[in-house]
């Protein structure tokens, strides 16, 4: 019996040291692996959050205007256009003020039409795959105010010059100015729609932008050529 008791007590005394020697090397690597997994996941999340807006950015994140706002803008612009036509025949300026009005008219033409040509030139480079769509939208957003200042200035200074509204060419010019204004509102809506997209833009939006840009060019060139012809006739 003493021999049996010794045999039983011997593994009992050696078991804590053996247990620590066998278990601790296994537990520590597991803790390190868990720690690495926890620290690596936030880095990946930060990288994704940082790079995602750059890939989707297209010149701003402006919200597209609703139909009510577009209709209200068209009605307001049409009312101002009609008011300028009705007031124009009753205005009579002295030669000095007429020269000032003519200078303002030409300046507004350079500002507005020059801004339109800039955007359309960058759009043409985008069609030739030499510019990105983001650059086109950024340029359009940057010169948006200049285009409208030029258009409104043309309308006001043109009315101050007292055009002959009974002439057929002058009426065509006035209609071209109105068409450019309405088309500008539509083009702004297309631009906001393209800016709000995350993925590749649909062909319907791109086709609408090309059509609006073409209408803009036709309207500006029509008004410019008729004004030049009227001034030299």
C-alpha cells in the first residue's frame, strides 16, 4: 500500500508545472492572433472610408432642384423677359448713356458667352476622352454664376438700347435669348443629376446634357450674329 500511495502522489505534485508548460505556449499565440485581428480591421475600415468619396466625387454634392422650383424659375424668367420687351420701345437714352449701355451689352456678351464656350470646350474634350466627367461638372459649377450674370446683363442692356421689336430679326434674337435661359435651367438640372450619381452615368442623362449644350450654342450664336447684323445694318 505505501508503494501504491507514492505512485499516486507523484503525478499530483508534478501536474501544475506540467500543466503550465503545456498550456501557456498555446494560449499566448491565440491571444496575439486575436489582438492582430482586432487592430487590422479598423485600419481597413479607415482606408475604405477615406478612398470611397474620392472615387465617387463629381464636382460637388448639390441636391437636384425639384420640378416646382424649375417651373417657378421659368415663370420668373419669362416674366422678366416679357417686361424687358414691353419697356424697351419706351426707353430713350442720350448718346452718352447709350454708349454706356452698349459697352455693358458687349461686356455681358463676353462674360456670358465666354463662360459657355469654356464649359462646352471642356465637354468636347470629355467626349474625346481627354477630360474626366468630374472636371466638366466642376467647370460648369464654377462658371454658373458668370453665365447667368451675362445673360441677365444682356437682357437689361439690350432693352436699354431700345431695339426695334417690330423687326423679325429682333424677335428671333429675343426668342433665342429666352430659349438660352430656359435651356440653362434644364442644363443645371442635368448637371445636378450627374453630380448626385455614384456609379457610371446613364446614357439618358448624358444624351440630355449633349442636347442641352447644343441648344445653348445655337441660341447664343443666333443672338450674337443677329445683334451684329442689326448693329451694322
